C-alpha cells in the first residue's frame, strides 16, 4: 500500500484506536507541522502525548515516532543515561506487547550523531517499525511498507499574520542554526556579493556558542548583514519572511525542510541545493519558486538569483494543493490502519 496513490475520501472512518505520539503536549514552541497534523487526524483517532509514565504503563494501540533521537538526548549526561534506560524499557514493552510502530522519516539519519548506545537503540526501533512515512515525493526505494504523505503547508497557520512586501535584494536564512545547515557558507558567499544594496538576515537560535559567534562576527564585519539569534514567534517570522526577496537554505544534506515549505506558504521563492527531494518539489510548484543550484554556494549564484528574481515571472503563489492538511490527516489514518492490520495479521 502506498498512501500517496490511495484515493482520499472525506468520510471519517469508523474504526477507533489510540495513538501515542513520541512528542509531548504541544505548546507555543512546538513545531507547527506537528500541531497541524494532530489537528487534521480524524476524530476516531485518540491522540496521547509522550511521557515516560504513559509510554511504559498506559494502554495504546500504536506508537507514532517523530525524530526518535530526541527521546535519547539531554544536555546533562545523567539525564541522557536515564532517557536511554527508559527508551530500552519502552522498546522492550513494544516488542513484548507487539504494539505497531509508525515512524515519520523527517531525516534519513540524525543531524548530529550520537554514541554507540544511541545507535543500537535506534537500530532496535527500526527493527520494530511496522510502517514508515516519507514526507517528500522523491523516489528513493520501492519498500512496500513506506507510504508517501507529503509535508503539509503553513498557509492556514499564518493566515492571521501580517506579511509585508518583499525588500529588493533582501536574502533570508531562518530556523534553528545548526552546523549542517551551511550558514557559514552563505555568509562567505554573501560577503563576496558586490551589490552594496543587498542585505542578508539570519534569524533563529544557534545550537551552540560557536555557531552564534560565526553569525555575530559576520554582522560585525559586514553592515549589510543583520541577525536575530533567538527563537522568534510567528509574528516576527512572518515579517522576516515577508521582507525577503528570496529565502536561502544552503543545507549540506537536504531531504526535508519545514523552513522551505514555510517560505513557499508565504509566497517567497527559495534557493536550495539540488537534491532528489528538492528536484521533486521544484517540479511540483515550479522552478521559479524552488531555485536549485549545484556545487558550493557562492557569490555568483546569489548574484544570478537576485537578477532572475528582479524579472516578474512568477504566479502570485505556488501551487500547494497536494499539501492540504485534511487530506494528509486521512492519509495518516490509512497508514495507522495498515500498521494495525499488519500486526494483527501476524497474530498480535
């Protein structure tokens, strides 16, 4: 079964079951992807949020995993050890009770690698996973237990926010600032940009002091560069994205990006490295919205991009009709049912 090719019906299925999510109860800092997904699930799916107590002792029919490495990590060694012990007990429980596991493949692998204990636990989780969800349209394998359910848009989430007009020559990189996202490469490329009127904004919380220093040094060295180095709310984010003529996401390994979908949701073109997932997205929404580059990002690529964006060729907004949340909620329900059926078929 591949959910991407399953006809979507709006009628709510009758089957009821409980799904434990691997994330805690949503708050103001929760990824909007998760909030919109949980809101889009049919009413017959009872959602529970992760706690060690519920994971180990409550009754649920299915476990849905997002970013599993977060279940294993903490900033202190003692708490990290405790989380890994709890994860071991959870995996043991899932194995003994034959509770099916669905995993969304936000990343092919963790962005920051953990130690041997983490890798062994994640390998065990993979072994227990009944079905996987791929959130982009790139064809990587023919695994019959992997369903394609596209990453949803953010138009509804930001519908009440003011989005200002773009500023000519304004480039923006936003989101959590981590080493793999290539912010240093963007800074170096922008430094070589001869256009004195061009500006660069970097918005998001750095993961460590080293990343913060890189951006602060860039702001001090080039008056055209500015930054907000902290988590920002939706109002500020809508303003920053709106003012961008182009969002630049120079990730070193790019498969899925909520930032890319958010920029498109607010009708701002994005410059990204060529990858299977980005090629598929460009084919879906148009190359005028998803602009691909090969090799290392440099000043010439930025110059050519700004020149092309100065020519009014785009539609008013990209076509994101395949990424409507009611449809995606029903597709997730179909994957849940397939995982439950597969487990019951093995004599759960």
